[in-house]
C-alpha cells in the first residue's frame, strides 16, 4: 500500500514538473525552424567539427545552402593572453587567456542575428617548466572550444521565431 502511494506521488510530481515547463539542463530543444541548417565556417578546424557534431547530436540535419534553409556562420576563433599578475620583481606570475568567437544566424525573411561567445580563463606562468605550461595552455584552449560549442547550442535553444 505504501509503495502505491509513493508511486502515485512520484507520478503526480512528474506531471506537475512537466506541466510547468521544467526541463533538465543540457536538453537540446532547438526551435523547429533550426532542425535543418546550413553550417558555414572553416570546416578544417577542430572547433567547426565540435559545433557540427554538437548540432547533429541535437537532431539538426546539416544541409547544403539552398536559399530557404537557415545559415549558421561561425567566425574564426580569437585567442589572446594578457598579464594578470606579477610579483615584486615584475616577473609574470599569471596570465589571463581571452578566447572568443562570433556567430551569425541568417533566417530566410528575417534580419541577421549576431551572437558573441567569449571566455576568460587564467593560468600560471611556469617559465621553469615550459613544456608543462604549453600543455596547460593547450588543454585550456581545448576546454574553452568545448565550452564555446556548448554556448552556441544554448544560445540557439533560447531563440524563438
């Protein structure tokens, strides 16, 4: 008897959450207008391949441009390092890596929409361990590419037409 009450409460809670529009984070609910899409950009880069794979996992069919299909254009990635902190002898201790891209969405019959994705991350300067420092920067760049691809999908999820 107690298990039936628990099951009934679980079903009622599930229906209540579904009825109010609750969705688990990370769910890909792209607008129906974006289920067929043309992806433009430098298709030889790792970032382009990440965005392409992420779109396909979200159920988007990537097609050739035909004039009636929305076009998502990804600009080249930008990366720059600036000094974030120094010690008393003016030696660099920490860098701030700025990473970003811009993407545009051209919908037929709609004005172009422009979006920016930027991230800032810091990393320590390990001048005595140059190989470790360069590997850390490479890992940070890869992590930021994945985050930028996720951010593009999140911004596309929020669109309504």
